C-alpha cells in the first residue's frame, strides 16, 4: 500500500498551472487505446452477487467513459469484494455472530471477511467515482457532460435554478 497523496491527473496538473513544471503529454498523445465501447461479459467465477454488480455498474461506467480495458482487473476485484461482502453478511445472518469452533463458541470468521471486503470496496468506490464525494472530483470533458447527466438522472435545469 502506498503512502502519501495520489498522483494528480494531467487535467488537474493543467488546471493548477502544472506545479511540477514537468513536460506533459500533448492532447494527441493522450488518446486511450484501451477504451471500452461496451461492457464485456462478467467472468464466470464472479458468483451471483458479483455478476449482478458487474452488469449493473459496469455498463454505466463504460457509457460515462470512466472504465477502460486496463481498469477491468480492478473493477473485477471490486465485484469480487461485493460478492464476498454479501456472502459474509448472509453467513452471519444464518449462523449468528458466534459459531461453534473446536474449543467452544468463537467469533464468526465471516465478520472479519465482511469487514475486509467492506474496506476494500470503499477504496474501489473512490477509484471508480461511485460515491457522491468521488463524483464531485471527476472532471468530465464538455462533450461528455450530457452522458453524465443522463446517467445521474439529470434531465435539465432544476426549478430553483430557473431564471438565473
């Protein structure tokens, strides 16, 4: 796990006046060759809940141009952790907070699995812009604003903004 701040995106460096003064790639050099135009099928080993998350969230990220082919392993890990978290929660619900071990009752191991999966999901949610605070930091090119508005359910100006 790395310590310190996350690296700034090229767009953030440009917006801040390139504080490091290092040469930045020209716009024509920034073209992503691994852009996804449709979501590939979920890996067969994801499980029911991971596959459901893959199919629910993945297409929205692809449509918003926020998921590339090189992001798929991280997105897969996110979906695997969703699977693990839900399965752990179901185990806790079925077997309780304590289970019978070989020396008596012990804390259900699914509790630790649930906590670890939840923590991992928090990181992925931030990386993929799946929380309100993460979305507020996303810079969308102006030609893509309509796609983001469509995904977020924004169909036009709000009543309280009319006339401004």
